């Protein structure tokens, strides 16, 4: 009679067959949490000594327009903190997009770079493996399920786990040491695993709703993806009000809102978002749509007026990436992201070590499962290649490769090499275990 698998078996099964992809997601997510700060370190043009408390968008727009007279300003972002420059996204005639940095203290453009930054790389990789031929986001979000089940199974087989938070036993062997460290780190990561599983499941629901349901991703917007789409302002060919006047209208309408981002032309509207007194919401929870010809307020959204569903949709990102308390929370998220990645690695190593003296592997074909998981990040490479050409825009009608800052290119390349080496060691370890068993059963 077959033996009914226990909770440890389920925990082991998840780690062996799905652990490598979980590692890829957690490992990239850790760096995604600090990716904006990494860009800040790599790009001197984005750094400055001090910034004004209230950034004056109206002074920055004309300076950027003069510096890039043939480009269109698509987005303007206030400095993220007192040590960062303001950032404008401009679209050049060939379709290429640049980040242009503006120093409020000197009212000067300090430099520019491609929009393909460290932050963009990790956001696209962690969120959806760069789309992965249409299934990337579904795949990443789907892994919130095994992440949760891995935590649940561990709690069910680890007796009296609530008493073990301050009990780290070193053990007498290397295996017992790593096993105890694995359990100890897992216990202290429970809150983080639960949070990542919860927000990941929400993203899975959002993606399913968007792709398979009503194709709605916002409550109110100027685009069809909104439940309530604003009517076309019908301003084609009419003269727009000066940027300064439109900003003044926005400030008068919403004196409570600290404007963080302006989109001069969002399907014809002058679009403003920012932060008010609400807790744990992203900037777009508070937004204004202004008719740029008449100056009329077409829509004014307060985060506090959102129902529970849409309020949570504006909170999930804040919790998932740890952006609610600046650099402090981001560092915490980075550390625990590394811990989750480390749990996947240590779990695989413990499996290999414990299987070496057994006649047959506990979980057959684990090496093949690892190879399949390895194919996923490798298959991203051609997508990234195409992405880099699309971001670069066109010259003489042909897409050209974007020029990346040396620091950005080197960091991404080094991270990719390290990641590939770690994953190859994982695969090689499982194959070496299989070869050892073959030699044991069929000696020469």
C-alpha cells in the first residue's frame, strides 16, 4: 500500500521541482526593491546635494523644452528625495525615449540616459520575465501559490515552530547546521512570505481579470482600460494653456496634494497625480484630469473616496516593493528578498546532500525540472535584445540598439552572469546526484 505523503514531503516536492523558478523570482525581486537607488549610484546626472521641498514644475518644463526642442515631454517627475534630480521622460522624433535629469537648485539639465535603466530591467524581469512571449506575468504571479504552500507545509511539519524563533542550534554536522539555519531564516521570514504570497495572488487575480475578464485595470482613466473612461476632450487643433497656468489650477483645486508626476498629454488631458494625507497608496490614487484648453477640472479623485477594492489595488504595489518608508523599508525588503532566495538555494543543497546515500532519489526527474526552470531566464535574452532596439527608436526607418550608460550595462551583465552561475550549480548538483546513483547501482 502506498504511503501517504506527509507535509515535509510536500515541502520538499515544492522546493525540488519549483525552487529554481522561485529563486529567480525572489532573487530578482530583492534587487527590484533597491533598483532605483542603484540607478542613483550609477548615474551622476541623477544626483544632487539638496532639493527644494516643493518642486516647481513650471520652471523646469521650459528648460527641458529648450534643451530638447525636437522632443516631446511625455512625463515629468518631481525629485524622489532631497538628493535626487527631477526626471523628465522625453520622446525623440525617431521614437526613442530618454530620461532627462533636471537640477532644481541650478535650474539646469544635468544629463540624460535611455529609459532602460537598472530599475526598468528588474521591474520587467521580476514582474513578467519581460513578458515571456505572452505568459510571463501569469507565470510569475502563479508562483505565489507554491510560495504560500511552501510556507504552510513547513509550519505543519515543524513542531512547535512558534517556540523556535530564538532557538538557533548549530548542530554537529554541516547538514544539520544548514538545516537549522534554513528553519531559523524561514521562521523569521514568515511575515514576508505571507505578504509576498498575498500581493502575488492579487496580481494573479488582476492579470486574470485584465486578460480573461473585462480588460479593466483602473477605476477612472482616459483610456479604455478603465471601468469609467473619460470622454474625449476634443481639443485637437486648439491652443493649450501654458503649463504654469495648468499647474496653478491643479494646486488651487487640490491644495492638499503634493504633486509628484505630471503627464502633459494623457489622451488629450493634462494629468496630475501625487500624495495627500492617505496612508499606503501609490501616487495615482490621487489624480486630476484637466482640460488643457479651457482649464476645467474634468475629474478629481481622492484616495479616501475609493471603495475597498480599488483602495487595495492602490496599496498592493507599496507593500510588495516596500516603498512606503523610503530607503529604510526598501533595504528591509531587499534583505528579506535575499533570504527567500537563500531559502530556495539551501533547500536544494540539503536535498542533494540527504539523497546521496539513498538507493533512489526521493523525487525522480528533479534534474529535468531544474533544466526546464533554467530555460525560462535564458529565454528572456532574445526578448531583452528586441526590447533594447525598440527603446532605442528608429534611425532612417530602422530600429537601432539603445546606448546604455556603462554603469547600467555592467551592473545588469554582472548580475545576469552571477544568476546564471548560481542556477547552473543548482542543475549540475542534481545531475551529479543522478550520476552518483547510477554508478552505485551499476558499478564497473
